[in-house]
C-alpha cells in the first residue's frame, strides 16, 4: 500500500485543535460535576469529615488538571518552548500522585469504616486506577517527540483518574437503576464507575478512525490496557475474598 492509498495518522488535521479542546473540557466537566457537590456535602456535615491529606490530594490532583490545561494553552498559542519547560513538572508530579492517591483513599477508608460512607472494597479502584494513569502518562512523556501520540496519551492517562469524578456524579443516578435491573454486582459497579472514561476514550478512537482511517497503535493499546484494568477492578470489587480482605485491612 502506498502513501496515496492510506492516510497516515501522523498528519495534523484542522479539526484537531477543537476536538481535543472538547476532550479536555469533558474531563474537566466530569471532575467538577462529581467533586464539587461531594465536597460541599462534606463541608455541610452530610458525610464523614475529610482527613487533612484529602486537601493535599485535592491541590495536587487539581494541579495536574491545571498543568494539563496550561500545556494545551501553550501549544495553542505557539509557545512550544514553554510547553517543553513545564513538562518537567509533570515528570515530578506523577510519582507524587502515584503515592498520594492510594494513601488518601486508604486513610479515608479507615475513617469511614463502620459508617454509611464505608466501602472498604472500593479501595481497589483508586489503587489500580492510579497505576494505569501513571503508566499511560509516563508513556505519553516518552512519546513527547511525537506530538500527536503524546497529546493523546497524556489525555488518556488523565481520563483514567477522572473516573473518580464521573463515578461520584453518575453513581447515584445509574447505580440504583442498574442494581435493580442486574442486581448489586459487576454491572451495577462497572457502568457508573467507568462509563465516563470509556465514552471519552471511544470518542478519541472514533475521531482518529474518522479523520485518519486508523488509530495510532500505541494509543489503541493504551485504551485496551485501560479498559482491561477497569474490568479487573470491577471483578475484584465484587469478589467476596477481596471484600473480606479489604474489610480486615481498614479495620486495624
């Protein structure tokens, strides 16, 4: 096959700037829609009070979103030099988030244990999700010389941790409906927890198929990795063995 018969995906498209800006906006929307009401309810005393580490967690993770948005802005205004310099910050933030995310969820799980907010089995989601985030984001940094792949991987990694926001927003809406239809098991947990990230990743895949006729192999692989881990998370979450283990873990 020659270059005349296949549209190689490395070429830029006039619609790329607008499309990926919409993807970034969708991630922000999921995060804000989930965390703002949840935070207000905590402040109003409707849930267990936040541990101090939660505030640090919020600063760092919102800082990541702000960093990603700033990097997009630099590219849009043509300041690639600033984009590259600021990229060093991402290298340092990812390991911090890799530790801070699981630590925060564990401390809050212990604090919520025995209350209506308690759900020790839920620990599996932040623990494995942050690993996917770090893996895909580090891959994105490794592909920084390929702007198209770099951009997609950095967004995809961030999509994985945005599930925390989407889940808080969609869980109360979809969880009871799916629980009634399928029972309180895999489907009732998987769909509300991951539908946001899967739809965003699906939109990215569909866009590349529409504009380039084939996806970037490494990006497609990262999407497959993300969904595979999400399936594993849901399967572990409903596992009686994990529920018993996580309960003992947070009880002590």
